[in-house]
């Protein structure tokens, strides 16, 4: 099973080890938050990705390559 998220917003103070990614998150964070409010199924958080992974293991996944909308739906199933 392959997870292919488009954008992930890190939560709980988690930071990338890569300096360029840390810089990009600082610059792009306001845009990512706005994009998440507009389309939550395309801009995911670390907890949504984690919930989706657990749901995929517990209940299976609709296909072997999961796009952001599939990942979001799996996370919702996990929370139910």
C-alpha cells in the first residue's frame, strides 16, 4: 500500500530534519492552513495520515495507491 499525500501540515511541534523543509513550512504555513480550510481532503495533518495508516491496517484500503482524498476518507473511518 502506497500513501501519496499532496501536502502535510506537521503538528505537535514536529519539525523536519531538513533545513530547507523547515524554512518552507515557516513560509508556507499560512497558505497551507488556508488551503486546509478550503479543501481538508487535500492538505492533511500528521495525525490524519497516522489515523489513515491505522485504518488501512485494521480495515483495509480501497486500492493499493492512495491519493490524498483516499487518505482523508480512511482517517474519517478510523475516527468513527
